[in-house]
C-alpha cells in the first residue's frame, strides 16, 4: 500500500511520518508539501502513486482538492489535525502519528 503524507513545507511533520511508517512492512511511503517552497512540493505523480493520502491539517486537504481534484478523485484523504508545533522526530509528534495513522490503517 502506498502512503503519502502531506504538510506545508515538507520539513518536519510529513518527513517524520514518512520516517516512521516506511519501517512498517507492506507500505511504501512518501512525503511532500503543499507550498511551492516545500522541500519536495507535492506533484500529480505523487498523488497518482498514492493509495491513501494523509494531510496534517484541513488546509492541506483543501489545497490538494483545489489544485489536483481530478488526480485524487476517489482516493481516501485523511486529515490528522496535527498542528505545525513540532520539530522533526519530536517524540510527541511521533506518538500522535503512530496513534492516528495506526488507527486509520487498523494497526
């Protein structure tokens, strides 16, 4: 299953999620950002590749729908409601990602 994690600048939250979930067997994982200044700006190719998309905030989902609606039509997009309050691999961020994503994936 291909998992794509989205935040704004692809600097802290989505790369942390990518790092955590790429260790799980059965998943291929990528991360990207909605900002044009993101470390890796989300592309149509990323979205086409993804089976499940996780957005850190509602604004990320809204931006994906505004800019890539046809590519993501029918794909599940889950909003994790994780604010931009954490650094890369912050233990609290890691715990939130493990709990929320694990619950959605049934793990």
